[in-house]
C-alpha cells in the first residue's frame, strides 16, 4: 500500500490541525496510509479524538522539531531526529513511501528535499508549483512561486516542462496550455530574461506554449500553466491570497450591516460561500516541489485541517499518477541532458 509521510510537527497549527487534516484525507480516499513523524505523545493525544482505520495510520516518534527560526541548512544537518528530517529520510529509503507532506519551514522543506531526496537527472532547479483556482472551475498551475528568486532562461523553460508533466500526471490534463508570466502579452514584452525565455519556450518540444500572459490571467484566463521566476511568482501568489482575504472580509462586513443585508446573505449564502472557497487557493492543497526524485508537498504554514487534507491527497495523486516518471520522460523528450547545471 502507498505510504504518505506527514510531518506532524510542522506549521503554525501542529499537531492538532495536521492530524485532523490527514485523517480527513484518509476518509476521502482509499489505497494509502499515513505515517506521522513527530512527538508520539502529542500526536497520539490528537488521534484519540477521532475514529479511524488503525491499519492505515502509523506514528514514528521524533525528539526534535525544525522551526521557522532555524537556519535551514544548519537545521537539516544538526536536527537529525526532527520530524522533517526523519520523514524525508523515510521517503528516500522506503520504496513504499511515495510522498512527504509538511506545513513547516519552507526553507527547511526545500533544503531538505534537495539535500536528502535529490534532484531528478537533468533538473537544473526544482520549483514550487501550487494550483490556483480559476474562473473555469479548475486550477492554474503556477511554477515557480518562490523556490528560485533569481532565474536563467533555461530554468523557466524547464519549469514549463515539469509543470506540464504535473498537469498530465496529477490532474489528467491532456495537453496543458502554457503561458509565460510577463508585463504584457506581446511577444517583445519583458526584460532580457523573459524575452530569451519566450524564445526558448517557443522551441521546446512537448509543451503547448501559447505566449505571454499577465497576472490577471492566472485566475481569469484560459491558460493551464503559468511559468514564472520565483520572485514574481511569489508576489503573484501572495496577491491572490490577499485578494481572497480582502473579498472575504468585505463580504463579511457588508452582510452584517443591517437586517436587510443579513436577509440578503441568507438568500445568497450558497453563491457567497462558493466565491469564498474559490478565492482560498490553500483549500486546493499545497505546492508540489517539482524536480525531486520523490514527491514532496509544502502545505501553507498556517494550514488548518481543511487545507492540509487536500495537500495529503495532492501527494497521493502525484504518486499514483507517476509524476516523477512523467517529468523524467518529458525532460528526455524535450532534449535536456542528464547533468545538472
């Protein structure tokens, strides 16, 4: 049976919301089990609050926790019995473990993934790739959203290949359309980085490149994959998050003003809740760290159960869809060599 390791101590709401979210994922899907790494006493105290299939849950005790205050590289090397390091080592060493999910320190997850799991042959830079809700009712894959603040054109070219593979493997996209995030849709737009990346993407085998896209197209356009450097992508991601929170807060204020507005809310509750859920990208899961030899998912640091559960299922889908194999195949077809830059 497929095993997914969950860092029970990672995130602002660990282990309570992490345990709850992982158990909710187990209820929604068969065919996998969860292994919690963390303080056994704390994790089992949370598990006592729920009914679940004992055969599908395991706890591995760890004595240390990596926090956001730790320096990632130092923490990975020094805190060998942390829930994050133990989980990643299990992912590397156990063939039945297909994925790892954590809401912990982004820097530590990324550093640990590269140091302990390693890159797929030919991958220059792994990239974070979340799914952003869009007006079509599906999701737009944004790659990269923060792992690589400074990029070279070939990195963006490879992000497009890996995100296309992800769309095919995990979401059943037949021929994902790919756009390059830029400050205009015209082919000549952008700085030298984006102009050169545009030219490379036009020549890349195996991807359906449709040209430049703007920030608004992430949620409102018809593109499936948006390629970006990590700096711009992170700003775009946080803007989407801020937009969702703003709309939710304004709606809440408006519908509490008086009796008439409260009555209007009752009549439109279903549509309002649908809009609120659509704007909350975290409920679609976390960001898959594309380019590693196994599946690693970084969930939002303040994830509650309703956001962490989808992150676990995201790892399951990536594993069952053979994400790593799909990336390897597409990299080969696209002409990338087997050595890292």
